C-alpha cells in the first residue's frame, strides 16, 4: 500500500495500467488528448506489479486497472473518469492540481 501511495504522488496525474487492457488504453489516450503528461505504471511490465495490483484492489479499484490518481488521491477507474469528463468536472480538477495548464 505504501508503494502505491508513493507512486501515486510522483506527478499530478498517475495511471496504473496494463499494456493489454483496452480500457487502460482508452483512459491514457483521453489524458494524452487533453495534453496531460501522466506517470504511467504498466503493472504487467514492472517488478512487483502484481503486488501493486493487489493493493489497488484493497483500495477499492475493481477492476484494478485502470486506476487513476489525481493530485495524489484515488479518483477511480474508467467509469469514474468518463463520468467526470462527461459532467465537465475532469478538466477543472486537472487544472487545480497542475496536471493541465491550458
């Protein structure tokens, strides 16, 4: 859990992902299209990725990826991010934490 907290605070936007997950790809693309430069942690490509995935599940991420942290706080997965985007709340949130400058 401590490792997740440390990784989640390294940049304004942090995404825990798997390289083979289509929803992870969709969320990463959304952030890239906004001009956000998130820290991406591909759990299937890093050491102790399975341990991090278990910690994300304990935090309430189900499925475990994508898991998006904004400003060091867990926002949620694809459903939560898309809901925030559709309600026009995502961009202001990104601006508040310095993840988006425009």
